[in-house]
C-alpha cells in the first residue's frame, strides 16, 4: 500500500487557487505527497522553497491521509486527462428513452445508469453527465475530510464503474451492431436506431472518429485499482517541531525560552498541537519526564539506555535535571564524577538535544526537524539517521518524521532502510515555482543540487578485488553462509553499500598501484587507491612469491592482501563439495573414489580431474593450457556452489570443513565490518 498525504485541505482552507500553487510534480500542481514513509527527507539546492513547504505542512490543522494501491497524484492527473478526452463527446446522446422500440429490460438498465450519473429525471443518457460524475469524484477525493466522505466517494465510483460499463456496451451496440450485445439487451430494433435520435450513419461516423469506447474503458481501468483497496483517515497528531534555532548549551542570564518565543512570533499559524523543542527548556522537560506519568518515565529510561550504549560504552547512566536550575548532568556508575551537560562535546550534546524529544514523543506523533546536521560531525549524522531508521523502540512508536536537510551524509544513509525512508528532491522550476521529484528518479542530479562531488559520496565503503566472476560467486557464497550462521542479526552487510566487487582479471593486478602515498614521480601503474580508500585484494596462490612480496610492501593502512593459500580458489572447496559436483556432472562413484583428493592441495583441479568420464565419454574438463578447469566447468562449479548455498543445501557447517574457506571468509567479513 502507498501512503498519500493530501495537501488540498491546505489550499482549500486558505482559498489558494490551483493555478497559483508554488509546488509542482511532473509540471502539474501537486495535491498529494505520495509514498509518505516513517522518515521523509527533504533535500534540494538553495532557494528552492524547502522551508516554505516545511512551514506549509506544519500549518495544516489536520492531515488527510489515504492508503491506496497506487500513488494518488499521478492517478488524479491521469483521471483528469481522460476526463478531458470525454469533453470531445459532450453533445453525444448515448440513449434516449423517449424513443420507442426499447424493451422494458434494457429501458430499466438505462434508467438505472441515468439515475447513477444524474440527479435529474432525464430521458437521455449523455456523455456530459458521465463527465460530470468523474469530475465530482476527482473533487471529492481532494476535499475529503471524513470517513463518511470516503464512503460517498466509494459509492460514486461504484456507480460510475457500472455506468461506464453500460455506456460502453451501448456505444458498441450503436457502432458495431454487435449481435451478442443486441441479444444481451433484447433490443427490438436496430441498436443504433433504437438508442439514438440522430441519423445512424452520422452517429456511427462520429463514434468511429472519436473512439469514445476507448476513453470509457480507460476511465474504468483507472478507477478499478483505486476502488479495490483504499482507506482514509484524518489525523490530528501531536506535533514536535525541532527548529534550526536551537542549542544544547545554557544561555547565561536567560530564564525564558527566547528561541521558542522567536519561532512562534515568526510562524504564528503553526498547528495548535505543535510543541517546539529548542533545547533551552531541556532541563524542565527532563524533570517532567522523570516525575511525570509512567509512560513518560519509561520513555525517558529508553532514552538514557540509548545514550549510555551509544556514547558511554553501555554503562547505565542517569541524566539528571535540577529543580530551579538549568544545568543538566550525566551521572555515571561507580565513583566516576558526574559530567556537566555543558562539558560534553558538541556532537553528543547535539544528539541528545535532537533525540530526546523523539524518544519521549507520544505514539503516532509527527516530528518536523530542520537541518539536524548543524553542529554535528558526519559520524554523528550517521548515528542520528541510523537511530531513526533502525531503533526498535522508536519504530514501535509509529512516528512520522519529516527532515529538512542539506547534508549528503543524511541523504546517503537513506539507503540503509529504503522501505522506511522517502526522499523528496526540491529544485527550481522557474522564478515562482518549485518542482518536487523522488531521489530515486535521478540520484546524481540530487547530489549536484547539494554541491556534492563523486569523491565524497555514493561509493561503497570498501572494494573487494577478485580475479573473475567465479571468484566473486565463491566469496558471495561464503559470506552468505557464514552470516546466516551467526546469531547476531546486526551482522547484515549490503553489497553495493557496504562493499562492492571489482574483477581484475588475473595477472593484470600487477599494473595497479595500491599505495596510499602520492609521489611526484611518473608511474605507468594505475592509482587504484583513488577508486576507494579501503581495498581488499583476493588472489590465487599460484606459487607466485613475487606477487606476495610486491603486495606486502604496499604502504596503505586500508589495504589488505589475501591469497587463497592453494593454487586456485576452487581448490579451497571441501572435498565433499567437489565430489558432489562430479556426481552432478554424471561421473560415476567408482571414478570419484579413484581420484586422489590430496592432489587438490598442490595441483589445479583440471589436472586432478583430468580423464573423468560420463557414460563412457571423457569430459573435456581440463583447459588446454595451465592445468586449470576449462572455463565452462569453472563457471559450472561456481554456479553449483552458489546455488546450493542459496537453497540451503550447503551451510557454513559444510563450508568451514575447509580451513582455507574459514580463514578467508572471516577475514573478508571483518574487513567489510571495519569499513562501516
């Protein structure tokens, strides 16, 4: 289901005409914010009306929210366009009940249609009546504020779908003289003569040229998915506003929350349920949390636990406020002295100021945060967004969070949980209007709006360099099996975000320079360090001491070189997997038993398996040169292992029978985790 927030109530309540709207989507005034998620991030360049839009959201007295199977903004737009096509047929009378020759059955059906699309007792079924009902549905969806209004819309859409079906049948009867339709409606005269007062030949030509039937079907097909699965609720939530005007420091000589007073003066039309949190009243609010209701107290305990785990090594801390005072202190366990809030680093105090009102918010609250990145180190920005997206306590609160930001760090973290995060991108459309698009539509352009360069974002945390596609499949298989065996669920790693593969093609690795230092001397080698600042290279052993010595001399603390320990990566597979693969190829059990698998430690698999037969025919399993497996068999073996890990046939218990697999996999996983 897609959550859609209606903006129409704001425009209608403030008597703002559609043509005077400031915000557009696909060159049309926007009436619904579709795809609203738990976390909604607003980004864009300077002077793109982000703050105006933020203010507009907070000034709504209520929030009409639709849950539908489709996004309402494009649905309404498509329905309007289709209805405009109906305007070409306004003068057409599909049926005229004053004509004779219509059976009682069909007359009753047509009367039923007319009743559904017209309050008047008309004798004629006209296209203009259907067009009016479609427009009424469009208007009612935009202005709906009650569940009773939703029921009225459902009834109208149900009637409209019936009318469109019947009208299309009648049009088909007029134009095609369809025998099936003629029989169905029991028409006593030629269909087009019985159903329309105009000359049949003129009407048939008009219908053919305009293709009215296609428009009727188009409108029906738009309405059916909307009608099938839809719900509406008018929210009046508690609202928390964390403005850009905030501080986590005590202002000497100031007893009032002058920041809150300033915000109220500058934004007099804020929703009456809004609580403004600037940080200047933090002491009083902590006191209230500690001495308030049971729910307030337990919320505050969760917040203390989070701060202790995140910044104080898991200690059970206490955040203490003083009656009649302004200074908050952090009480640590044991005999360690208390820490004044003012003595905390800006990052820790800033995080506390941002997250305290969110942890202590009532369930189902809506939270609006302006520029959370202010005074926050990028690492703390990551902590902030990860907490909102992943903290189990906060997720249970069912909050709706809106963030206005310029930070690419917060933006990139939207990849962490895309199912829970929606990114809206604001850009100038012209001098007076703004375009709102999705971050997923064009990530690069979004980063350009923020002034972000490729050197700072949208690259994986680390790169895994492997020799080829088969090596990549083995590493993916090993990592998946190993991670599935771990009990901790926080061991999840994401390819493309936490790590990425590069296939370097065997001996070509010698042309890359992985040194971190930059030298002024000319070099023919490729500077691989600048593709990523954390690189792990996995290479076959090949008994190549020169390669190992070369990489051991690399001056880069973020570079790791691993070799397989055996001639090739296939050699490190447990014997039982190699035997299963040979069985899959059709090699008999007797042949498999005759193979000396100890040779796997020193020879390439092509040599070890050379001469095996399937149904009496020798398999061309050995490559022409080098003793390795033929390329087709290399690929088959890698895909075999990958498939078996995916379907659960092989797990970590099987794979770790090879100490080489165990050693390589644990080192690769630790490298990836160290890059996060």
